[in-house]
């Protein structure tokens, strides 16, 4: 896909120098830099948290806790 970007001159110069040093095309280097930037910003997905366990006078056994953890997966 073709697109037009308005980039600061000093940034374009820096990218051109880097592309020349790496013997890479400008297009390939910009693609790589954009992909790496997107990966760095990606929010890691978390497993759903365990439901809260409230303390009461009744004792909660380890079996019940293990069962709750298995159900939350």
C-alpha cells in the first residue's frame, strides 16, 4: 500500500544513513522500524485474575482454593 508521510528532515536523514549502513532499502528499514515500534507498544494479555477470597470465621481449605484456581483458568 502506498502512503505519504510528512516526517521531520532530520529523522529521514537518520533513517537514510541507517539504511545505507545496513545495506537495506529505505522501505524495508522503515517497515522493520514500524513493526518493532508496534511490538514494543503492544499490551501483554493477562490471564483473568482470581476471584477475591474473603476471610471468614470458616476455614477455607487448600482443596477449595485449588479448585477456584482451576476454574479461573
